[in-house]
C-alpha cells in the first residue's frame, strides 16, 4: 500500500523560480522527511532514468544543495520541454515497502498551477510515516514550504465523489480557517501557521484510528462526506481552476 501527498501551488509572476529554486524546495522537504525515515533523507534521492542503471547514476542533493551534476542533466533534458517541465526523483529502494518517489511539474504553458507529488510505499495495512499525527506534520511542513492552493494525502485506490476536483482521501489542506462548525464530518482539524504564527490554513482529517485505505468502506464514506460538505461550502476547487 502506498500513500501519496499531492499539492498544487503558484508563485507570483514577478518571482519566477528556476530549476535550482524548485529543487531547493524539494530538498527542504527531504530534510524534514529524513528525521522520520532515514531512507527518505536528502542524501538518498536520485534522478529517475530510463533504465535501472541510469536511475542509480546521479545524486540529486548534497549538503550544499542541488548537485551540479543533477542540475546539468535536468537542464539538458528540460530544454526540449515547452509545454510543461517535469522531473522525477526516487530514493533508490526497490522494495515496495521502502521505496519512495517525487514527481514535480512546473512552468506549464497553459498557465495551470505547478504541482508536487510524494509517493511513499509501505507494508499493508501500515503507513510509512506512522499515525495520522505524523503524516499531518509532514503535510504541514510541505504547506509551509510551498504555500499551496490545496494539498491532499490519499491512496491511489481511493475514488473521490467529484472526478473534476481533488479528493479528500486521508486528509486535505485548505488555505483558510476551517472549524468543526464548518465540517462536522471531520475526525480532526489541525491549524497550520506560518513563521509569524499566523494561521495559513487548516488540515482536515477523515480518519484517525489507523492508516487511510481506499478499499475500506468506512474510510471512503468518511472522506466522501467531507468532500460533499466542502463542495457545498465552495471550499473544494475544480482542477481546472487551480
């Protein structure tokens, strides 16, 4: 079983981010992840290639930041991409229970939001990062790094209510203050604050008694109920609006 953290973000037009900038944001997250799981530490990540040998060839980060080699390889690969720029990195672990990958999309020609997806494998029915509180802590850190329009943690087998909108899955971050009165269906709510201790938004959690499973009917019902409520409150955006 795997859980996937996805977020969609934008930066102002006067603060264009370079490839190095995007990789540096990813490195901040891997440093945080490494404190929870050494197989996710910044030193573990490699550029994904077309072959197994290629996928073990280039380290992405060192203590100084994105490596010169990784930047050179990616810049060369991205030169031909004029619709959307993307890269994929992984932690070099072949076992499903230890593997992890990050897919990153930016500079879209259609003006759509940039996106980052972190996939973590684990042994069913466990969660790679442990209880929901730890998963929410990682999501909160990702929010502080990217300041996203929306972010979710779910499984690939989960089917949301609205095919044209992000699903709640295990938890969803919204850049607004959400209370129990807004979403009584939530099992937990966690405020996310910025460096000035001002609330940036709220993480809404659908399941707290164990790892979320997209094949558990109770888990699906809980997440679906939250999605319906958020849509009624006009808090669940459509993909096309991101």
